[in-house]
């Protein structure tokens, strides 16, 4: 792992291969390690692949201020990272929150990011009001976005038992995005005695060890900027992503199965005119690049070679 200072923050990253630059942006609660099954395949296909620990995660810098994690900061890190790596352009790929970053990299800086691939999180229309206000107006008070808002609360719950928390999020059952009143996100989740086939005990332990050491405050701070991001992106109201784009998700991914995700899936054709392929992998869940690496890698390589 190497480290480069960009925008005043240390960004740690792993790198493999030579050729056109490809950035891999992980989501919550993950690390550059989440791309371990993509990097060798993309490098072997002729690409220079760089996967950072995103701001607030792993070995990268963790500013203490909540407003240091806006979408402007997160995309700004990727723009600066491209330049720091000695490149002018990169194809940006993201999963989960990293997909949100990838879409906005393409939206804000098409000169730097001439193509974009997103996993699990579609790109849709800008909300008509602050997202948290919309939830409240719908009568929702226990959506996980809302639970994450108060600094220290979610951090304390996860830190009580990192092994349980990480396992609950990655493969526990009974974990829902709409929490029970007065309950945390992971405390009531059932964790099976053995992990699923797509992740080994040693791989799980890597996540547990890192988060036990670094915490997850930075990752929660991404959520604490949801309304602020809505305000900051006002100048891009109605703007579309016209670069070549690829979208991949699992048919059992709760992000796209819910009402919000389903609406964004429908909007994507309109908002991303350059969308070349929408790949829905049957039976796969949210951790798509780890669950189904062969199908994800094949789709990414085809897209990268074409663009």
C-alpha cells in the first residue's frame, strides 16, 4: 500500500498493472481490499488499476470535521489522485457509496473521467427537497440514514463488537434498512455460525482487524452529508451523464429492490444517455464484486476495452 497526499488528506492505495488508468472506489463499510478479486483480472487485461482506501477509511486520512466528507471532497480526492498518479484521465468504477462518488466524478469532471462504471447504486434525478426531509415527510423516523446522523451513536454500537457488526452487515440475517424504534442497526441481527461461500473467515478477519483499529467515524460522516450534498449539487439540477457508462447490480440487492432504488433504476436510462449496459446478476446480493467476481470482471473488462 502506498500513500499520496491530495487536497491536504493522505490517500492510501494499492496499485497493479500497466496501461490506461482505472480507479476503483469502494463503498460502506469497506476498503480497497473489497476489490481484491478485480485488480488481478483488470491488470491482466492491460490496465493500470488503483484502488484507494477512500477518505475516512483504512489507512487514508480521517478529518475530524463532519463537513470534510461532502461529495465535493470525495470527488475532489479522485480528481487529485488521477493527477498525483501522473495521469490526465481515468475510467472511474465504484460500488455502493463509491458508485455515488463515481457517478459524480463523471458528472462534475467529464474531462477527467471519460467513462464510468457503477455497481449497486444507480444514478437518478436530484431529489426535489433535502433527502432527510423527504423521509420525515413520509413518516419515516428510523431509516438507517437517520440513525447514522447523530455523531457517536452508530460508532458506539459498532465498536461494542466489531466482529458481530461487520458480519451482520456483510451477511447477517434480519438486518433491515428500516430499524426498529429505539434499536440499533446490527444489535438484533442474527449472524450464522459460518460465513457464506463468497467470503472466507480470513477475509472477514481483515475487515474486522482494520475497523477495530481505525474505527468507522469517517464512513458514518459520509451519511451525515446527505442533505449538504443535496444543497451543493444544486447547480447540476437536471444534468445528465453522457459518457459511456456501465451499471451492474444483483437482483437480490436491497438497494435496488427498495422503492428508492427501483425509481432510480427507472430514471437511469433518461439521466445517463451514455448507458451502454445494465447488467442485473440473478440471485446476487449487495456485495456484488465479492459475491460474483467472474461475472463482474468480465463485464468490466468488456466495458473498459470498448471505451
